[in-house]
C-alpha cells in the first residue's frame, strides 16, 4: 500500500524519504521510481507537488553464517 504526500514548498526528496521511511538510503530511489518526472523537477520542490510514497519492499531474512566451528 502506498501513501500520497503533498509538498509544502522548499522540500527535497531525500528529506521527505527520511521523514516518511526513517532513512533516505534506498527509499529516495524508490520514490523516484514510483513518480515518473519527479527527478526532472527542481531540487527544492514547489508547494503542491503530489508524491506517491510506495511501501518499502520486504527485506529478505538474513541468516548468520558461522565462519568457525
């Protein structure tokens, strides 16, 4: 499920990603991929831009590797 965010002006995509997802790492790219044309806008977004904030993909479970017996 995704959310929609409307910019208030002067915001940047990674700031929105940090606020919504808790980290801009990976989520900024996810936002750009879900919003065609968003990367062509000015870095500081004007007010009123509707941004689709998709759900983060489930992270794969990580099994620890035992290096030594």
